[in-house]
C-alpha cells in the first residue's frame, strides 16, 4: 500500500492525515475501489497519501516486499473532490479521520497555489497526477525502472522524480529558477527517507536554451544547483526522461525539443514519457493571448496514429517519434478526480536515419540503425577530455625528477593498499592486522608517508601499505594525492577505508579521484582488440550488433588521437568510454574492498545496509569487530594459490609453499616451474599432482595443467637417454668422438 498525505507544520512536527490523495496500485481496472479526499489548508505544505491493495507480493522501492488486501480501506466517510470550470481541483475540507493501515508511506509536498505563469512550478497540476499513475503502474508491474538513471524535466514540485527514486539509482530533478529549485530541495529533504537505499537524488538547474552549461564546476561546493563534471557524464547514461505540464508557449516548446534532441539522441534506448493537458487560452506572457501550443507541440512529433489508415509500408524518418499511452489501461491510482479527455501521456523517442516499418495499430516497429551527430559530438568531447587529462598527469619532459614519493620495496606474495580520507582508521587497522606501529591520533593527516606492514595469513606474507589520507582533488595533486594514488596502482587490491557515518559521499569522491588517474575499480577490461599499424588505414569489425559505437564514431575518436592506421575489433557491446580506455592503454583494472569502519557509532539498520552492499565489509577497529571476516574477504579477492612441493621419495614440504596468482603470471604447471627457476622448464618430463585439480591421486599432468589452492606437485625430470642426442645431461667437451670429428674436417680455403 502506497500513501501520500497532506499536512501542515506545527511546532516543528508534521500533523498527519489532514489532506490525502488515495492511490490504488491494483492492475485490474474493473475491480478498483478508492477515493480522493483533499482539504484546503491555509499553509503551503501538503501530504499526499497513496493507498491500495494488491493480491500478491510485489517488490516496491528499495526491495521491500509489500503485501496488502482488498478490505483494508474504509471509504465510508469519503468526500469526492470536484473540478471547477478551469479544470482545477476544488478542495473540500475533510473532517473525519480514516484508518489507512500500516503498509503505507507518506510524501510531503510543499507547494504554493498561484495563477501567475512564472510560478506555475510551485504547485501540483492534473497532468502530474496522471503521470504519477503511470509511473506507479510501471513500478508495480515491470522492473524496467529498477536501478536506472532518470531525469525529470520541468519538475516543479519534484513529485514524479521522488516517486522514481523509489526504484531508480540516480534521479536528476531539474527546473529553472531559484524559487522553484529551492522548493524542490525542501520537498526532497522532507521525503528522503522514502527513497531507494541506493538512490541518489540531485536537484539541478537545467536551462533548455543553453546546454551543456558553460560554468561546469569541478566541485559541488561552488553553486547550489550547478552541475559538476561527473554529473554531466552521469547524465549521458540516462535511460528515462519524464515531464509533466511543460507545453505552454511556442518558444518554450522549441527550447524543450532542442534539449530533448541532445538528451534522447545519445542512445536508442532512451525514452521520454510526457504528460500534458491541452491548453489553448494562454501564453507565457499573460492570459490574454490565444496560443496554439498543443498544435505546435505536435508539429515536432511523428505519431503512430498518423499512418493507421494507410497500408503497411517502410519509409525513412529523422526526428521525434511518439506513441500515445492508452490511459484506459492504466489504473487510476489517484482516485476521486476526473482525468478528463484533455490529459494524455506520450512515449517519445528520437530517431535519425532509421527505417520505420509501419504495421497496423499496436504493431509499430522502429529499427534503429545509425547513431546521431550528437553521439559523435559527445564521443569526440570525451576523447578530448581523456587526452588532455592524460597530458596533465604526465610529468613535463626534461624535468629534474618526480620528487619525493611514497614507494617502498615490494615484499611478500601480494600487496594491499589502504586508501581513504584522513582520520577514518587506516593506521589503527594497519596496527591491528600487522603489528606494525603506525601513529594514530584524533586529528587529520597523522600519517604523512607510506608505512608498510606484513600480514601473515594462510602460510603467505601479504604487504599492507598505510598511505596518507587523500582529499577531494587528489588526482590534481592536492594533498600529495598523486603520489598516494601512484602507490595504489602498484598494489594487487585496494582497501577503501570509509567512515560508516559518512560512507556514501566519501565513497563517490574517492572512486572519482581514482578513476581520474586511470584506475578502474571492480571492473573487467573491455573485450576490444586494438592494434596500431603503420599502413593500411583503419579496419573496424565487430562480432555482434553495437548500440553505443559505430564505425564513424570510432574513426572520429581515433583521429582525435591522431591515429590513422589501426585494427579495431569489438567482441562486446562496449561504450565510448571503454573504447577510450583501450586506446589510452594505461588503465589498470583492480579489485576494491569497501571497508566501513566505526560501525559502533551508527545504528544496526545502517550496519545491515552497508554489510549487504557488494564488495563491502563492516568492521570496528575500536571494538575489534569482524577483522577475521576482512582478512577472509581480502584473501578471496586476491586469488592467491598455494602450491606445496614434494621431492621424489619424500614427504611434501608444507612449511614454505610456492604462491601463484592469476594476476601475477598465472597458475599453470609452466608458471609453477618458472617461479622456481626459468631453466627448470626445459628439464620437465611431467609432474605428479595431488589435490583439488587432480582427478585421481596422483595425476600425470603436463605444462598446461591449471593448479588450484593447496595442490601438491612433484616434478619428474627427463632422463639422459631421453635427451634426444643433445647431450644436456653429460659433459662431452673432450669426448673421443668429438675429437675425431674435428680431425676429419677439411682445412679452410683461403
């Protein structure tokens, strides 16, 4: 059961149940029962209640299963809301309380009812409620909104964006003007507890006439609603756009479609759901000019309904393609108000140079074949940024040296680096795991250099490095961040130590700083074959259909790097960023464990949420909690393989294993022999293997056999007669046969 409630603030506490809109999430239209009850208040804060009953368990929001029943709502004392001649809701006062049950959530909306056109974003309109019906219906019956990146255009109060935050990972709520954006921020703060546990909600100013913005900041601390570089890059991964009641004047419509061409054309999977109410009697200037806003809006779109009377045919189309959503198939979650015939929702996509196959109704298939010029432009910009960033990170030629660094001599069978902000517990963790003393204090920047320690675990020696804390801007050299990150690139894995009370913001900043210098955390290298050539031009091939990169875009990116002769083969549907990483060739893909320290200062619910995140471990250095789990997780991620040797006719030596790793050469018998001595491989006849990798004990194996952890290996060498006459196993410098051969040789002719 989902609930919106209206209420007003008294003494810092929000009174519940003052005004409510009931939402029924049932997919069956004929069996719906519900009501809409609204009461007008003197203040500007309302609470919407969405309530409903479902027959079976469904996944809602952050993954909680919600189950409710049909008989859980009392509609006895409900008052039905009426609509005035302008289509606005008449809000009667509700006097009696209603029991809405326990399976509900409350969204508080701060708004301001006004008739001033510049302030229309401060209130909730009917098209926004209809779009809320559609979004809730999709969230209840489909999973296509789960984990996506979404944008709400012309958000107003931000109602739709906050609903999407129940399922999406990232939501950008955008509008124009400090008054409207400030109201959105208040609404987001009032309802942050309802969002998905992994959801990130940003309120940003988006001017449709000027995108991308010229004043992109490197830090979010510069402007309240300004964009930063990472957010603009995140915006390129948007798959869903929503907008309600944004069609007014012709100028505003032109600006809307100019920004839609940029946002929708970057990916064929992107879609816009636009809800609008047909209005003909006002413009953005005043209420006295008749405007054909709806007709002007339709002039941008090729609707499927336009060709229903024609026979099936194939034609080329470049532009926006729209399809009306049948609202009769969408349950009316908001009950008690009349949707009317003036409100509609359209599904809009952008198509360029595509073949549109038109069939009868409900069978229109759009085959996307080419990317747009916007995607090419974005690809070139990404290549330029990556190229310039690489040049900034490289030391100038002819410099006297790189200066003092933190690098220490490698020791042991593996290396682990501790990365984190100052005063998160890195030095304390090093002392507890290794016994090496590292100064720890309550103030920041206690550690000023790299302090190594050795972890003795499972018959291996693992080097643990305590690095100085890094801050935002470390990739640009702030706080000696470049030296710290350079040491982490030489490690096998990274332990990102985070404060449990500040984990989300710190984690995003650290990940961005590490990726800026070429570190890719918990990612695998893209399956792209790239090789430079001297002649022959550019050869582009792929083993599957590509949706993010085509041949033309690949050529433009390579030309940006002044590469005119190369061979490129895509073995997966990679993105532009993946192609740039392959061309750069200096990316390192590392495993990272997120270590959340100081869990003794947060609640048990936060500890449980952090512990369930992937590649994460929760610990407390103060109480020495869960350190064994951290060591086990670190051992698992490093993938070390211990191989014990067995001399012929003797017992295996279990005291000093040969440690191999897939990341350090491999785990085959050949790698095992090379690890002992490189000349040994020429003398091996076969090996006897005991352990998990053997089918029987012992198993005769060759050099290509893959060994597993705690296998026992005995090497059997070749005998002298099996040497093939090459005589590697005997001394023959003065053999009689060789002396005789030298005497038979004819003298050299001069």
